[in-house]
């Protein structure tokens, strides 16, 4: 039912020109998802889950045919396990974003280990599976952080584009940030800003207009790939 959102404008124009009388049938029959994706980008939403924001965000993503990687904090996965399951059920992927959102480079190795290990456990216990991706809070990292992440089989994921949604970016600015993505790249967003939620339908249209689709992030390469 979301097929029209994924048709390339050029493909639609051809259809209108060639078979104007049967456009409705043509759109309904087109395998639009496969045909429209010339590349994939990684949409990421940090700092959840929550009872206040996760349901609306998941609804918006699903309504607009988007899948994303949710970098959950362990403390919130433990507090809102039903929202972790809701993320999985909505087709999202779940990554580790530490347990308490500390500045990782200010911690001892043992403290980093505890932050990562407890989050792996909390997400798995909630039904979110065992994450393979780790985003350090604030994007702050060093060799110790990376080594501990690797110990747990986690690929560190930063971002190519920062939407600045955490910093009060407008909905226009968030959409504009997503429009800068090229195939394989990853954008930083958060689950809590109202402007981010408002941007979701326009993010879907912007990506569709560029022939890009929302993909998963490969734990092998750290790049966005086909789901
Ligand atoms: Zn964060």
C-alpha cells in the first residue's frame, strides 16, 4: 500500500505518458520496492526506547515504509522491554548505545565493559536479540572503547551526517541533512525530538526522490546495505 512512495518520479512520468488510462493498475502491480532502490542509507535513532516517544516514531516509520537502526540505552531497554519488542516487530534493527549514556573516553576499561555488557544483556532479555552494532554516546571513542566493543562482537558505528536534531534543528534542517546522504552512508538522529518525528514523512519522500531506500547497517563493513 506504500508502493507509490517508492516509485521514481521518472518511472511514474513514463507510466503516465504511456498508459495513462491504466495508471492505477500499473502502480498497483509494480514491484516498486525492488525497482526504486539504487542504493541504501542507514537511518539511526538514538537514546530510546521510551514509552513517550517510541510508539509514535515506530508508527511514523512504518506508515512511511522506512526501517531504521535504533541505538538503545540499556537502562531504557530494561525499563521498557515492550518497546524493544515493538521496535523488532516494526522491522527495526537494534544497536547498543551503552547503559547510562556516559562519556566513554572518561571511563576505565572495566566501566566501559560494564556499560556494554549490561546493555547487551538488557536488550537480549527484552527480546531484542544480541546487538552487533555499538554507537558510543556523543560519538566519543578511543582504542579502549573499540577494543571492548570488539570483545562483545560489536562493530562501532558513528555517522556520516549529523542531523543536529539533538541541538534544536528544525524539521526543514533535519530533512535537509538526510538529503545529503549518499549510498552507504549513515545519519544520526534521536528518538525524542518532536521535529525528528515530524520529519519522517518528508525523509521518506526525499529518499524516494533520490532512488535511495532505508537499509540495515552491515556489522562487517559499517555501511548501509540492503535489508
Ligand atoms: Zn545518545
